[in-house]
C-alpha cells in the first residue's frame, strides 16, 4: 500500500488509517474504518465509497467518493447510528478521486478529485471542518435517513434520527452548520444541497446528543479556522503517540536476505495499533454552559450529570485494550470507570455492549474483569464501593431481564452451570465464573472478606462442565448429562464464535484449576499441543453456515489457535503455566512476524474496538495479561530492538532486545534493571517501577524448563 506522505505528516507515528479496511462480510482483514477524529471523541468521520454495501461502506480499492461520513459505527456487525454524509461537489455528484494522491490519517483526510478539486477534513471532539477548493462553484450535498435541515440567519440547524438499536426510538443527534461564504440551502427529494458562488469554501459542523442549544454551544466554542482545528487534533494525537518511542537497528544491505521482514513497516503497524487502541470507547457526554458534564439517558429519556461512554464491547476490551490503557493512560481509565458508574445509575445494571446504549451482546458481564483489573492496580478506588454493589446486582438479574445483567444467572445458581438449552451455555458458564472471580477480587481489595470467599467459591463453577474423558469443557443438560454427538470441530452454541478448541480454556482466572482437572501439567501441555497441531478444519455446527471467523481460522493454518478472535487471544501464553515458555515464545513471535502487516489487509481477523491491536502492542512488549485482575502479566517475547514507554506513573521504561532477528524465536536471557529475571510472569508493580528490561534472544530454547 502507499506509504504516508511524510512531508505532510512529518512523523512516522502517524498512520494510514486504511490498514485493515479491505474487508467484506465473508472475510475480515480487520473490519476497520479509516476514522478521523480526536482520541475517544464523540464523533468520527471517514471517507464513504459505497453505501450500497450497507455497513461495509468503505473499501480502499474504490475510487468513488460519496462524501465524508459522520459516523458512530464501532463495527460493521453493530451498524451505525446518528450518521450523516457530506459530499463537497461542483457540477456532478458522481465524484471520482485519486486514491494515490489522497491522504488518510487519524488527524485529517485529503481527497484529491480527478477534476483537480480537493477536499480536506479534520475533526475534534464534537465538531469538524471541511475545506473545499473546487474547480467551479462549491456545493455540498448532505444526506442521511431521518435528516431535517433548516436555515436560520445564516446558520443551518438540523437533526438526524437514525440508529442501529436504541432504547429511545426517537434518539436524536442535533447539529449546527456554518460556512465562511454566503450560501443557499435547497431541499432535494432525499437530501439537501448547500450552494455557494465561491471556489474556496470552509464548512464547519458541530453536533450534540443533548439539544440544539447544546449543539449551538459546541459550535460557539469551535475556533472557525481549519488549520487551528487541525493543530488541536494533531496535538491530541501527539500526546498518545509520544507515549512510545521505537528505535530500530539498521541492517547492512548485505544481510537483508536473512532479515526478510521490514522492521520499519512493523513499527508503522505498531503505531496504527496505538491509534486503534485510542479510538474506542467513544465519548457520550458533553459540557454545558456552566462547565458541567452532562449526558443523555436513553432509557429514561432525560438529561443526567456526569461522564458517559459508548461504542464498546466489554467482552472485547477487557482482555487487552483496558489492561494496556492501565499502563499508559490511567486518567482515561478513571474517566471510563466513572462512566460505568453512571451507566449503572442510569439503568440499574453494568454495561455489556454499548452502541449507543445496551445491546446485550456476547456472553457474561465481563466489564467485571475490567473493574477488578483496574482496582487491583489501585486505579479508581474511589468508585470501589458502588462498583462492587453494581457487580453483585448485575450478577443476579431476574430470569426475564436478559438484556441487562447476566444471562441465565438464576439457573446457574441452582444447578451450577448454564444448561445446554440456553444459548452459548459453555461460554456463558465460563464467563460467569470469571466474573465471580472478579467480584471476589474487588471484595477482597475492599476488605469484604465474607463476600470474597463466597464469590471465590462460585468462581469454581466452570469445573462442572469439564469432561475428563475428552479433556474439553462441554455442554450439559439440566439433569447433569453431557450432550450427545460431541465433536470438538463443531462451531457455535454451546460455544461463542468458535468450537471447543478455541473456547474450552476461557476460565483464565484459574488456569491452575484447569491443570489440576487434567491431573498434571504434562497432560495439559498435551492438550495445548493438540490445539496447536490440529488441522485448521471446522464444521459449521449450530451456525448451519460458514461465518467469517471459520474461514479466518482455516486460511491461517495456525492449528486451532484462532488469533483472529478474542477466545483464542490467551492460548499461546498458556504454555507458561506448564513451564514451557519456549512454546509460548515461538508461537507469539510467529504470529507477530507473519499475521499482522501494514497494509489494507493488516489483521488476521476483526480488530474489535482496539482489542486485537492491543494484543499486538502488549505482545510486542513481551507481556500479556492472561487473567485481568490477577495483577500480573505472562511473559512472552519482545518484538522491537528498543522501545521506550512513558508510563502513567511518570516512569520511563525501556525494553531492549539483543540478537533480535526473525529466526531467533526464544528468550535466552532476561534482565530487569541489571538483574537476571527467571520467572515466566511479572507483576504490574514490578513492571511499572522498572527502568530497563533487556532481553537476549536465541536460536533454540535454552532457559531451564521442566
């Protein structure tokens, strides 16, 4: 793919946002969008090339420009809400653009038209600016389902009512638009045209989910100067991007054939991952005229005080995204915890998948893991009491309240597992057990030891589904019998987006308990070997048809370790628990070398809200949080020659890797501040207070293993 134009971006840390966008419904290379905007902003914008493809409305190979889309789409599987497309045009709305002459990065877009016109866009938290230099009189076409616009004293005011799903069926985005030229607003059959007699025009738009008055306030606060808005947005990204600095040792050209991967491209991919890890969740609150933070409660249809966030699946983010941010962006984690508290106040339950409000997707209530992980690191302690209450309340909904809280909680309390007649019963059981561990952890941190003991005991319930004959976690009926016709290659219920291979060992709060169930570390190692060495086959199972995740496992030829999806993220690291870190290192190095790339097909599967990107970032640092809340990271193998990290505690940690060649996939030696480190895991406290970690890699395993 085309490299970024360095004379424009002036930093290798800026990314081409088209990485991972060459995806279709049947196969994902990331399923990302080329989003422009502020980190964790309230709106994003992206080039739209083909709305006929519905939720796959951008493809990097298209050359048709349908406009800049104001979007809140976290994933094509969720759909968009409150979206609007703005097309700058002259005579014809059939616009072709030069993909090679255009620029895509997180702070701005430049779209170069075939006729010589040029449209630029940049955006901040609630607003955006479009600068259009046309070959004729500049016009703008605005279109969206549920769009209404009026002109009032030189200002355009409007609303959009469209959503993927929402408690409030009249959920409205309010907007204000101004231009630095005289204009005429004309309503068309399915859209609106803004017509000017100028060839060089700037359009400014601000939005609000609160009210038109709030949209006007957001617009008044906007400095109507494209360059100043761009500078503000680039500064916001600078704060994120400068948390890491990567140094690469230049390789003599004579040795290039022995170093077939491009370390600079891998560095570019790292910063693309950092961009993705800084996008979601999105801000869902605003600041009123008195400086008070307010948000819209879609359930009660009321305005409430306090922070709130949206567009995040906690099933996705709790494994990698949020543990990463606890290292580098504690202030945001504290804001998000406040937002979670406000979701609980607004709905009576903790959130599971927000877009814009509760979508009730994916098993369990794994926001619990994020809470436990944060509090175990001393983050957000002021919210501890109310969060514990919320965790316990959300673990015990009545049976008919499946949208909020835990699915099947009552029956699990009665028989010790979710039975096979309920959807995704194995994953629901394992995830509920995991959440019970998180409740126990938070209770222990708060000194509530009776509650902690109760929920630590409950967290062992996952073992009720272990089948010692097959070595898999399997579905049971309500009478305690394993279901018939078991095949570990069958996908779907009782498993989530996978089969027994990908989903059996997701009780990662108690890997030691799973090993005990196998009877020995050797027996569990053999099961891990089976997962890694099995053919990458699948059977459609309960799905009844091929879904994209099946194809992604199949074409990867990485055994049954489906790194394309969250259930498998931790599998390569489980060898640490059986004293075989060499196998972890080999698997992780191979994945980072060959399964991620700085191009349009950048990811091996869905990049869900920063989760797969965060897997790459953490793994490249040589760490992975198998069990959020445990306060430790499993060690893997670092990826870069030298990387400096500005941690949230003010410390700078440098990780150096000697003998860092693609063929060297094993850690020979690890030093922490000059001392040999012989463990397979490192605590959060040790990590954030270390100054330098130095690895030396080897060609064959050499560390003591038993």
